[in-house]
């Protein structure tokens, strides 16, 4: 009988944890370049819908949300005329996009290179160490401290059990409460909360009209990314051709255009060579 009551309690707690919808906004400060000490800032957003969540740069989220709304109204027949999307706003400087399933520690990382999208699947259990530091008040909540070795960096997080959702910015999750602040010990990456709102956001049509993403394991992704850094234009390769050709929207492009793309992207990669994950911790 006691076991039965305990099972009911666990189910009820699970329903509470996975039945709340939030939009959590974080300020992100990071050092893009190893050679340059300058920090840059951007806003990120964590969208929690029941047991699943989505994290991206805030401006990119706003575009995705607006696009989903337009498509949904068009499908439902409540929008007259042709399907047209408003022009995109300023793009987020923080480009990482993460989908989490909080019920099984799985997540998907989305990477976009011009017309090509990749979805990389990870099983990502976080091995947190609960610290005994005195709780502190942060953003109006009582927060506890936890530390983590992840991606080749040492992280310190402050989380609150007053919001019993096991989630946080980027890939971070697995604590018995929402992460309000997390930073690495070198001061190169810092996420801290700016706002939290109870609301539901629908992003199901954010990729409407785009080619299906290429699905990769983490091992294949990291191998591909190493090749990409050496020659970014591999994203245009037509893998169905016996000879190496480069295609954009179905049209073959010349070597000069390919070389121009390589030069631009290598410059970008050099200016953004301080990756948040130095090594692959997830599998």
C-alpha cells in the first residue's frame, strides 16, 4: 500500500513538473575569439512546453514564432491571400539551437549552414555536484549552487527549486529546479536570467517550406564539422553526383563562388573560434 501511494505521489509530481509552460529569457555574455578578450552580449530564450524545451537566440526565436503563427493561420484558413512571411529581423549573434526532451535526457542540436540544416542527436546526462554553499537570493528566488564539468569547461550554476523544472539555458539541465545563472570558471561564457513568463509558445511550423534537416549522430557531426572548418563549401556538395559539384537551390555554382564562400566562412570561424564546448561530453 505504501509503495502504491509512493507511485501515485511520483506520478503527481511528474505531472506538475511537466505540465508548466514558460518563456525564460537569459542574457548571454561570451568571448567569441580565443585571441580577443572582448565579450559580446545577446539575449537567449528557453521555451518550456510540458516535458520538452527549445533554446535559441531571442531574435531568431521571434522570427520562428511569427512564421509559425502565419503558417498556422493560413492552414486554418483564418488568413486571407497568399502565404507570405514578414522580413526577418536582426539575426541573433548567439546561433546555437537546442531541443530537449526532459523525460529521457535526450537533446537535439540544430546547426544551419546557408541552405543546409543538421539535427545532431545526443544523450546528454549531466553529472552535477551539489555544493554546500549558503543559498542566495537571485532574481527574487532562493537559489542553491551546483557545479559541473561539461564540454571541457568547469561550470557553476545557481538554480531554484521554487520553479521545479529540471532545465536551463543551452544544453544544461538535470538539476531539481530551473537554472537561473550558469557560467564557466574562465569567465568566457555566462548565462543569467532576465525574465520569466508563464505562457505557451507554438513553434511547430518554424521550419515550414525548408528542406528536411540531415540527421547525424554526435560522432558523425563532429567529424563533419572538422572537415567543414577546413573547407566550409562542402555544405554545397552534391553527394548524388559521381564528380564533385556544388549546388545552391538546385543550381550548380562555379569554383569562384565556392572559393569566395570558403574565404568568408573561414574568416567568421577565426573570429568565433572559442567554442562553448571544447570537447564532446554528450554521446
